[in-house]
C-alpha cells in the first residue's frame, strides 16, 4: 500500500470517527428538542391526546435539521483541516455521515421513554404520559451524508484556479487554504514572479510580508514561509549580478 493511499485511509477513518462523536451530540439534541407524543390510558387501551401525523412530522423534521446541520459543520471542518487529501475526506463524510445518523437515531430513541406497553403497565385509567420517540421516515437518515458531501463538493469547486490573462492559471504555486489564516494569492504570485526574475535581494526577501486572507481563498502560510526562507538562503549563497559584473571587470583588467 502506497503512502498516499495510507494517508487517504487515515484521513477517511478520522472523519468517520469524528462523525460518530458528533452523532452523540446530535442524538442528545434531537431527544431534547423534539416534542414527544402525549398519550392517555383508558380502560380499553392507550390513546393519543394529539394528532399522530403532527408528532411524527415533528420528530422526522427535527432529526433532519439536526443531522443536516451536523453534516454541514462536518464538511466545513474537514475542508478547513484536511483539504490536502482528496478521496479520504469525501468517503469519510459519506460513510461517516450515514453511520452517524444511525447512531444519533438509536441514541435518541434510547434516551426517550421506554417501550409503550411497559410504560403504560400499572398506570391508572385517564393517566397521561409521554410516548416513545420514533423516526417514521427512514429517508431522513440520508440528510447527514447528503448535506456533508454536497457542501464539501461546493467548497472544493470554489477553489479551482481561475484562468488568467493568456489562459494561464494563477493560484497554483502553493496549497490553497480557506477558513484558516493564509496569504493573499495575488500578492504572493506577484512577489515570486519578481523573485524568479531576479529582481529581489536576499534582504528584501527576508523582509517580505503578505496580507492575510482569512475568510477568503489564500495560500497556506506555512508553505509560503518555507519557500521564502529557502529563497532567501539561496540568494545569500549566490553572488548578485553586480558582484558578478565587478568580478568580470577585474578579470578583464587583470
């Protein structure tokens, strides 16, 4: 197994693990905010005091909202922290989202009132109590993985390099970052064009400062800083053009 495959696998497993942890929060939240069915015991059985369709829709709707929110937050976190990986985060969001939805569903049900028959047993007639939490439309289990994968695709699509003048693509020198501190792409590209043309000295390179790109697309600051340090070190060990001209003049005079 190649190092890239192992890295993608580790990333995917990390995303799945994070989704399962988030599922605990989602399950508790779903149980806390979802209205439970109100039941009443009669001499001939147990009856709902309200409309069953409204209760079922509320339970399904709140689960969809909670799980979709978790999927969106998960996509943002994965995109911000693990964008260098490609397939691993996507598979982790899809499979982890579905697994997390199932865990949240079962946890919410487990935290709610117990079995209807066991709860009603021994209660006097005309006693009201809350029924168990149920998920009627199992399709809402896909709200989490669908939201996370669609959001991740949208975020990554927004970072595709834009064609520049002459058909060249800018923004490809260093890894792109969003939602984390980085450097403005245009500033960095313009500076490295000058550096490639030999227009900057070692002192000027060491004194370089770039504007922050927080909340916007930008170059990864660590990668840019490393490249700047390497360029400054290379310039220090390479004679400048004026020094080379002076040396050539001295040789011609000699």
